[in-house]
């Protein structure tokens, strides 16, 4: 899911920087370069914007040094809340662990073309493509569930979704070994339906791909020869389950 509102089709940018001057300069430069930009003064504000659905970023630019929630801890929570690409921006080379945790690093000052080039390099290497950013959980669905029931009950729903994905992944692997395409499709349909009801958008999309035959390898005449247990969609589904687990930590702290 991506908020593409600009005719140039640039991804929406969420800029997180506690320094007002730097924030306004970077935001202005990116806006003039065709990027839709939202700004946040700190990590907590950025997470609130994402969680409320106020901003659905394709790319998150975060300053390397900020008070409060920042650094790798902020990156972890941003990944739990969004599937956006995360780029660290800094006036000097950031710590190695911060650069490794992010999807890229840009040194200030930079121009829109520098961001575009970084995103294109990431896509060419098979890295995270922010043009395909999507929400782990739809914030509107989460808000509706919270209006309908206690927090503990909402948490149990998402815990059940995670457990169900884990079980069905095991069942899919067993069906693939038996080359049972019908069972694989049925399991994909079940994942899609359950996750969609809970607003688990990322996992629901992957369930739909499995239902549509993403694991099926066809021959030259269109017949299914066998099923592929190493298809990227299975790894993506495992990653979606991990994203839901991180979301639980962020949204339902104990």
C-alpha cells in the first residue's frame, strides 16, 4: 500500500529530523524535486503518524542522531509499523550498525536526484523496493477492532493470526512435498481470508498470491509440473509473520 499522489509517481517520504532548519530545508528540496513529503520532529511522532494512517510512506528518511527514540531502536519499530524503505541521513558517516540496519545512507547535503539514485540502486540489487511499500496492519482496521473490544482481545486476535500463519506455513510445506496444488491453494485462501479480516494487509496479499498459484511451476503447455518449496513468496510470508510479531511489541507493550 502506497500513497502515490504526485504525478511523477515518486514515493511518499516521511522525514524525521529534530532540527527545524535541517528538516525544513530537506523537506523543501525534496518537495521541489517532486516527492510528496510529511515531516516528524522525532521518532515517537513518526510512529504516531504511521499508526494513525496520517502518512503511508514509501520511504522514511531519519536523522542519525535525535533525542528520545532513535537509531537502531527506532528502525526496529518503524519496520514493525511500516514496510517503507528506511534511509539514514546524516552530516557525517553514521555508526556502522546504524547503516547496516537501514536500507541506505545519504550524507547531507543531498539533492532529490541522490535519493532517486539510491532507490534505483536498491531495486537493481533486489533490495527493498519502496515503490511497493505496504502496511503490515491496516490502521483503520486496528482502530475499529479497538473500538469494538478490549485491548487484550485485540492483541489475542493478532497473536492468533501469527500462530495461524506459522501452522499454515508448515502445512503448505507438507502439501508442496506431496505436490498437492489444490491443498496449497486452499491454505493460501485461508491465510488471505483470516488476515484480511484482521487487517493484516501484508500477509493477506501473500496468501492471495499463494491461492493464485505462486508456488506452481508450469510446463511449456501450461500444465503444473511440480510445486516450488523455495519460492520467495514463502520467505515473504515468514517475514510478514515476523513483522506482525514486531507490531505486537509496538502496539501492545506489556
